[in-house]
C-alpha cells in the first residue's frame, strides 16, 4: 500500500525565504518526491494537517490545489494496485509521468522552450548545440524515442565520452562543456521531481582539462593600442575604441558593450543588464571610458540609440534577432582586433574577451579587493575571481625576482 503525504522541504530554502512543497510517496519502504511547483514560508505550513495555515493570504486556493493533487496521486496508486501491477519506485514514476517529462528529450525540449520564452537566446543556442550532439549519438540506437532518464547510466555516459574523444575528436574543454550541459539537465530534472535526488549518473565521470594560460595584454600593450593612428570612424577605429572601453569599464562583455544605448548613461554612471546572467548593474564610469563614449555623442542622439555604431538601424529589433546580430558583430570585431594587434606590433593577437581579463588583473594590481571585483564581474563564485588574483600575484612575484636579479648584477 502506497503512503502519500504532502511535505514542505525546508532544507531547500529559496532566496525569498520560501521552501518548495512536494508530495512524498512511499512504496515498499522506498520514497519518491514529486514537486508541486509551489513554495511558501515555513511559518505558513501545518505539517501535521498537511495544509497551508489560514494566515497565508492564498490559503484557501493553495489548500484546494493540494487536496486535488493528493487525491489524484492516491487514485493513481490505488488504480495501479488494483490492476495488480508492480507498484515500485520506477513503476510509479513512469505512471505519474504519463510518458511526458520522464523522457529525456521531451524534458530537454521543454527546458529549451522555457529559455526561449525568457529571452535567454544565447544560453538556448549553447544548450541546443550540446544536446543535439548527444541526441544524434543516442539516435544511433533503435529505441532512442524511449530514452528515459532511467536509461542514463554511468556506463552510457562513459561510452558517450569515448565517442566524443575517439570519433569526433573533441578537445577536453569541449567535452567538459557538453557534459556540463548534461549535468545541468539532470539537476533541473531532480529539482522538478522527475528523478530521485540520488540520481547522479555523471557523478563519477571525470574530464581532465589542462588549464590554458589566459592571454592578457599588459598596460604597455594597451597603451600601444591607444596611441595607434587609425582612420576616424573606420571599422578598425570603432573596434579599437570598443575594446579599450571594455578594458576600462568594469570588463564589460562584448555583447553588453555593443548593445549599450544612450539612455543607459545616467550622468557619471552606467546602467545595464548583463546578457549572460540577466543581472542589473549600475557602476561609475571612469574618465577614460567616459572620454571614449563622448567621441560618439551627437546633437541628435536619442535615448534608444546605440552608443557604438555597430548595430545602427537595428534599435527596434527583437532580442532574439539582436542576439544573432551581436554574434556576427563579435566575429567581425575579433577579426579586426587581431589585424589591429598585428599593425601595432604586439606579440599576441587578442580577442575581445581579453579586455575583461585585463580589467580584472589590472584592478587587482592597483589594489582593488577581490570581493569587490567579484561583484563587478558578476562572478557567481569567488573561485572564478581568485584565478585573476593568482595571475596578478605571479606577475608581481616575477617583477620582484627581476628586481632582485638587477640588484645582484
């Protein structure tokens, strides 16, 4: 006999202080948790009565919903038992999913649709590429349409890893990226209650990646780029200016910088929402960065006009189309930037993302606290920012050793 109970999972507290409601179904001493997609604060939950307290503003509506869901699960459990079916953990999960989200590719399709609705087109594109590779590999099997999460085993994961290495010749970085997407999908499936919290088939899969040394321009090289004589208004001139702006303005990512509009400049501050993380930023504009954007001011500027002239005539384009235009502009600007580096006689041909590396390491060398830099760069983990601190310290050590050597000579 299945035991059905509604519980508040207080160990999963959200940022707003609320916890998610789940149905816990116990069959043959094995429990299955099903997310009800509802969250409330602990103070509003009556665990004994499995009800939302009357003090909650939507208590009546929520309790009606919970009662309905519990009744549906109880009816399903009874139906399975009367039908003399084996009501084990896997059997209950299959019946409850009704052939929907439990199918891996059905679940990922819905996830990609959600990214599309949220306007996260870049993330959707990256996830789609990795999931497409995995899907093509799975389709080589006869029953790929029935590929459920339960069939996602460590053995299958290792076979896929070998396929990426041996047949596709993917680098360790590419393989790590593709597995990160799969891990993300499994994490979302656990959160949605599609699979058990203990379901982690990729936990033992290790992809060794050699850390590549970051290409970071020096202050001298930034000075060389600044001093270059380029035809005013040319693509190379605009590319150089945008690169220097990013290098001095909080290490803005290319997509964030190229889509800046005049309405986002608020006196001596810049307001923007990052394309990658959707985080709102409001940061002081240093004088060097201010001088760069002032070169593009005209008497006819409108608040909706782009500051930099790469996307002109696309001010009213949808976010989805704009994302594609940004990607094309990124490729073209990187091509121009490499040509500029060659003209300037630099030893490296830099890409736009190195402006972010320069800002990070230069800020630390000038005394910025690493916690402040983490906030400016919108890093989710301090470990990401500490990588720049390590580089800055290595450079300072090398400088001191050179100084020591000069003293000895």
